[in-house]
C-alpha cells in the first residue's frame, strides 16, 4: 500500500523522515520569524486611550515625552523614575506616586511613545530613548544627582528600568514582576536572533543595588522569570516574594507588603550613602 505524500517506493526511510522533520521546523521557524517581525511590537505594547489631558497640576512634558512629576519634599530623599506596565499610562499610575511623595520621596512617571500624550510609536529603542529623556529631565533640569535617582519598572517597564540602570548612573533599581525578555514571556527560551528588552543579559551591567518583587502566582510573567532576573544580578540585591500575588493585583491586594519592601530597600539606600 502506498502512503500518500511518502517516498515513491512507499518506504519511509530514516533519511526521508528526518528531511520531513527539518522542513517542518524550518517552515515553522520562518512563520514565527515573520510573525515576530510584523506584529511583535503589537504583542508587547497595548497603549490605552490617554487618561489625562495635560491640564493637571503635576503634568510635565519634555522632548516629546509626557508624564507627571512631584519633587521630593526632603532634599535628602531620592526620586523614583517610574516605568509603567504595557496597558496603562502615566495618568493611571500617578496615584501610586502619592504613596511615596507623602513620605518625602520625589516621583516621576513618564509615558512611552504612543502612550498618554507622548509622541511617536512604541518600540524597544524609542522606549529606551523616552527613559533616557526622563532621566535627563531629573538630572539636568531638576538638578537631581544621579545617585539620588531610583529606577523603578513594573512588568514591561522592567525593560526600560533595567536598561536605564545598566546604561546610566542610578542609586538603585527596583523591578516589579520583571521578565527575562519580552519574547520569553511566551517562549520561555530564546529562539529568535533578536530578543527585545533582554533584562537577563543587561543585569550583569547593573552596579546599583537591586530589589526584585514578584508574585508567586503571577499568571502573565511567571514567578520563575523574576527569580532568574534576580539570580542574574551581580550587585547587592534582595528579592521580595509576594505570596498569592498575581500580575495585576500587587498594588490592590498586597499594597502594604509592596510599600514596606520598597521602603526597606530605600531606607538601606539612604543609610549607605
């Protein structure tokens, strides 16, 4: 009996089976490659309609970047530069800043291109440029010393915060629910030539103290990814596990633990300066 699609003599040799498998995987890889090239950014970024109109008292803009800023009430306290998640904008995150500004810390949350009122289209490099502009806003315009700038990144914002801490002088790095890289949220391992927001590789370049916070029931970015990022850090570091914490409920159901962990880290930073 002939097998449809098989060799002409009807026999499935090991060489023929291997050739079919190779062809299958090459085709699958090419489909994945094209898919990542065409819709990769749309998978990573989900900008919502702007939640603010720019008339707010604390609203700031600089070089096409929009955000909210409040200066530290205590000049000895650091300022947090906050890189937010992928489906929110600065207007939705600014209320978190109130938790810190009432304690004396400064707070700047900025929007990526295409988010809020920021100009442009989001991709890896444009987001890095936005983070850099936010850093320069604090350092140059507000005259905040680099060692008093704390980079904070949550979810996709961990990519911008880690890049900032690897490329610029900062006083500390706080990562909330970070990933190894953006694509490895889905693939778990690197399978493409490029790997956007590769936190795992950049951690070795970070010399500032690091705090990683991750919920152990995170259903979006696996808890193991946060542990891998923590393990890759070579500077002074601490990890805070939020038991029962999921991806989007950390500031809703675990706010006190989140705030306490960050305050302990920032207090240690203060004592060691």
